């Protein structure tokens, strides 16, 4: 596709998005005829460009770009899959295939490119130094611009031992760089529990699952038995895990109060309240978060802060807490869309507003260099990344707050 055509596709996507959003807003206060009038304007614009543009545009690309641009403007985790893509999606969505350990979205993608939410510790992506805010320009030589997010996720998965080549634009290095990652079945990172100085128990969580939540509960109980008088819960770069896992994690430390609630246009409100029987400790608590804290971990962080159960320290979180489902279309394709959002106890939509710590501290970026082939330059490439504790500005601030608790 030529640069002019690419520009046309992106511009048309933006136009369609704006027109449909304007129509949607106007449709709430005016008649349906007004909404269709705006859609009619779009149709007229497309017709004029198709007949008078300097070269014949690729209308298939225009349509796909416009649809995905519209979806991503309101939901960075949404996708439109054509019939062939949706068939492939259905075949593979329940298979436990190997992957590179990336959690992705279009939230911070440039002109529709795929962005990195987080890299699972110990995975190929983590070893290569990929982190929140990096952008994936190509996957296997295919540009991610206007690529459905769900399809990009499928391309990253495959057989264990197989490899995939990416072109990545890092936040620290603006020039696109090739990276070759080997797919593997990545085990869920275990919970790390240990005692710090001054009887502060430290619990590090890199990803959530029902088993991980049980490990957190066990770790908190053991630390308390060992003499811990306060607890530091590290949820930085914890981006994997379901909303249910986040609710369960919050309940480990909350014996009363609302954890979250879920509601959508066609989804009835559901409240999630703390169950006193599931809380295991009432020790003073501080929770660490950053821009890589997403999904279930955000729900837990918001609940603990809003209920004044914990001091929240670090950076504003990523913003991803919603119920999504595939909605089939008449042509055999489907849109994968958020149909309900999770809210903090104080009523803030987490996906839109993120979770902002009352005690902001910038997190240090991991510095991992790669060679000309995109391979990480490190003496111990097989060693999983670990979060710093000693000489960590975020931890130091949390310990100061706990000392006053």
C-alpha cells in the first residue's frame, strides 16, 4: 500500500470514528434521522474520494481500517474480525498454545499499531526487555496498523519452540528494531513472600490466577506468623489475570466494604462485596502499582485504596478492566467488544480513568539492550526478571508510609 493510500486509510478511519461518535451523542437528544444524516455525510465523502482521489484507493483496506479505527477509538481492546479471521479465532481461542508472553492493546498504539501492556516475567518478551508503552510495528512481517487486536494475539501464539519476528518501537529507542522471540508455554510466575527489615512482610505478585491468590493468602498468613507487623504488596507490572482474580485478591486484605461493581448498557449492575470469611490479615498495608499494573490487579488496587485499607504508591495504572464478548455479524465476522466495565468503589470506571495512587512515585525503567539480531544482551538470559526491593524509590516511599502507620 502506498504512503498516500495509508494516509487515506487512516484519515478515513478517523472521519468515520468522529462521525459515528457525533451521531451517537446527537442520537441521545435528537431523532434517529439526525444520526443517519451524519452517516449519510460519511457515505458521500467516501464516494467523492473514491471517484476523485488522485489514485484508486484499496476500498477493502479502507473499510477494515475504518471499522477497527472506530472500535479502537472507544475501546482499545476491541477488534473486528472478518469471517475467515473469526473462524480461526474460534478454532484457537480455547487451545493452550505457546506464546511469547505479551499482553497487548491498542491503547497507546500510534496510528492503529499494537501496544504492549505488559510482558509476563520469565517469558521471551520479558527477556528481550519489552515493557509497557513499547509498540509492535510488525508481527511476522505483517504490519499491525489497522490489524485487529485479537488477530495480532493469534499471530503471537503458536507451537512451542517456534519463533516469531517482531519489529518494535521502544519508548526509549524511537527507531524500529527487529526482535526474534521463541514461543513457549509460560508457567504462571510464583508469588514471592519474604521478610524485609523492621518486620515488614513483602509479597510480590507478577500475574494473577486463582492459584496465585491462594499463594498470596498463604504468604500473608505465614509472614504474620513469622512476626510481620506490616505488609508491602507489590503489584507492579502485574497485567495478567481476570477481574474475578482481582476481586479475590482484594478480599484477602479486606474484611468489609465494596470491592468493585460491574455494569454495562445491557448488563445489569453486579456488586462485589468483601466476604469477612475470606480476609486473612488486618495488618497495615501498602500497595505498589505502575503503568504495567492492569486488569484484575487494578481492581484490587482501587478497592484497597478507596476503602482506605492500604496506602497506594507508584504510578497511575494502565486502565483495563472490562467484560468483553464476541458479537457475531451477518457476514460471518464478529466484533469483540467491552459490554460492561468494572468500577472502583468510589464510582470511577477503571478502564477509562485508571487508578491513580494517592502517593505518586515514578518507577525506574528496566534497561535491557539487544544486539543487531534483536536478541537480549545479558549474561543470564534464562533468569527471570525480578523486581527491585533494595534501593527502590517506590519501595522506600511505601516503607516510609508504613513506618507512620
